[in-house]
C-alpha cells in the first residue's frame, strides 16, 4: 500500500500505517525530521521545488530524480506500506505516487491508474513535469501525461488529506 500525505501529517501517517519506507519530495532547505522508526536507508529525499519549468535558484525535477525514485520503489520490499509526501500532499507527492504505480504495475493502463488516483484524492493535482519525466523514463509514450490531463486539476486546497493507493 502507498500512503500519500503532507509534511505536517508525515509522522502521524507513518505511525498509523506502520510504514517503514518514506519518499520525501520537498525543497532542499525545508527542515525535516525523519520518523524515528524509518531507517535512513529506507528514506529517499528528493530536494526539488514544485515547479514545471527551470527557474533560476530553484531545483526543477529532472530525469535523475525519476531514476532515483524508480530505483527506490523497485527495492521497496512491500512488507510494510510506503509513505510518499511533499509539503502540501497535493502536487509532487501525488505525481510520485502515480509514477510509482505506473512503475510497479507496468502492464496496467495509465488511465485506470490515474482514475484510481482521482478517486482516492479530490485534491490531487500531480506536478506535470514529474509526470512527463516519469512517462519518458518508463517509456509510456505520453499515455501517463494524457491520463493525468484527462482527470484534470484537483479541487483547490491548502493541504491535501492523506490517502492511500493499493499496489495491485
């Protein structure tokens, strides 16, 4: 199971779910205390800004980040849940969760997985740059981008409610 949340809900989500693996997608300068029950080797920190194009002084998601993400999720043993979070739990984390589903379920339809994401979270608005990069790395030929475009922008919110996605 994959659980998605905001930074503010990280510790509660890890504790409630029993997760032992965490993926963090936040600005590199954001102060973060890793949950005590998550070993440092089971924590992937991607210091990226929530942007869709290069901006001086910011770190745009790139293909290297996608390779790190996919290496981490393929190594995740799935004995306990995985938590993916960003600052608000709306954009970077939902894009990473969708990309993770597409990576771990290579034979599943991109639209089906995007609809699963929308059903789980009304506020999910996946970062389009992360989705496009993942689509390229996974060789999904634009289908991931099209599926996320088809489900549309989520409802506006300051912070997303935690949600979960089965990996099946």
